[in-house]
C-alpha cells in the first residue's frame, strides 16, 4: 500500500482542520515557518530512522499521543516524570505499558539543537504520531502547530479519564463526547489498533473470567471467537501473565491497514472495547463496511479527520503552558 495520497484528500483535510473549534484558532499550518522552518523535516527524518530500526514502535508512538490527548488535552503531560510531590500520568496503571518515551526525547533533542526553546513537546508528539502512521503505510494529513506544554500531570486523572480496554459503547461514547469526539470518531480511532501489541493482563479476563448463564465461572467470553480464544490461551496462561505480547491486528500489526476491522467483524477483536463495536448499530455498520476491504480510502480519510479533531482536544496556546527543553521535566 503506498503512502502517497491524492492532493484533493489533503486539501479536504486542510478544510477539516480549518473548521475546527475557535478554541484551537491559534493553531496553524506553518506555525514555525519563521522560528523553525525545518521542524517537520527534522521530525520526519528522525522518525524514518526510528521506525526503520524498530517498526513495532509505530503503534506505541501513536498510542502515546492518544493517551496524552485524553487527559487534560494534547499538552505532552503524559511525557512528564513523577516527582516526590506528584505521581505523573505515565505512572498511572493504564499507562504502565506505554513505550516510545526515548524516541520522543531523541526527536526533541534534534529540534533543540536546530531551534532551541522553540518547538513544544506537545507539537513534537503530535507530529511523531502522524509520521508513525505514514511510515506504517497509512494516510498523511496536515498538522496545525502552536501547542504549548502543560505544567500539570496526574496519575489519578489519567486513571479516571482514559478509555478502558474493557469499556462498552455507552461508556466509551461518554468519554469521547467529553473530549468533543463523536461515535464515528470512536469507531474510526479504534482502527488505530491495527498497529501494536498488548500484554495479556489487558485482555486475558476474556479468556478466563467469563461467567456462563448457569453461573459457571472461568469461561471464555462468548463474544470472542472460540478458535481465536484457544490460540490466545496458548500464549496467555493466566490473567496475570505479563511475559507475553499478542498482536492487536494478527499478521499485520506493523502495517496501518483495514484488517483490524476484518478481525472485529469475525469476533476476533482483542479487547472488550473492540468486541463492543459490534453491539451498537452505528459502530457495527462501520466495522462491517470497512471489513469488506473495499473502502480503504474512505477509512484513511476518516482516520485522518478524526486524528485532526483529537489533536486539537484541550490544547494550550499562546501564553498558556510552556515550551519544555526536555519533555520529561518542567522547565
């Protein structure tokens, strides 16, 4: 699958970006044109090296951006280290498996060498997530820049605000709505599960903790395809098994494509939140449509539009926040 996208698609995405809420009016394409004109080139060149050396990092870097934006907005607060006085987001239970922090620092260091104190960590993370998708053969989209880095990071808030892997559609829809994202954004952004892997504890309850109609405990979740469940149980020996990783999109976890929806349609989504997409008419119809493999271009466009929306959630601009020199510590 090629990474080249028709110019008309990019023009349409610019229009989507321009139509975003007034709250992000200070974000703009080319924000650093005078202060750091090579920002996107520098990020892309480093990302090419990072993904070439470790293709499996595309998913984790995309996930970092998701987990940042869903807690206090896209302000790079997920990158901050905990201190003696504060337990930061990265140390919240849902974030314990996050990876890619070193790659963000690597890119940030390159930008600091070229343009000291100019480009925010929040913008770096947003650009890296876009490039991770592109380099995994996914779509490209314009990224408006000008975000500032937040000064607060709370593990407690992260635990409360992040969409849970075992969430049903009503719960997930409520969380997404609180960020200005709708049901379509939910099913489209779930497509990010085409990239990456997951540790057993995030889904193994589906293999061992279901309860049957007769009250029998320790069964396989009936919403999970039994053959697929058998394969997963060979890897994950218990709900506490942290030694093994499973691909979220088996056979294609390093490539951004639509095969995730094919798995979900066959009841082979890894998480309960994946399976839940089949319980709602709107999300089920979208899953089944994209699962046919005939609408890749439509999904790529939808994903780009939803990523633009998510990247604008709760941003700090202008005099708000700061520009961190190192992404893991406040200035």
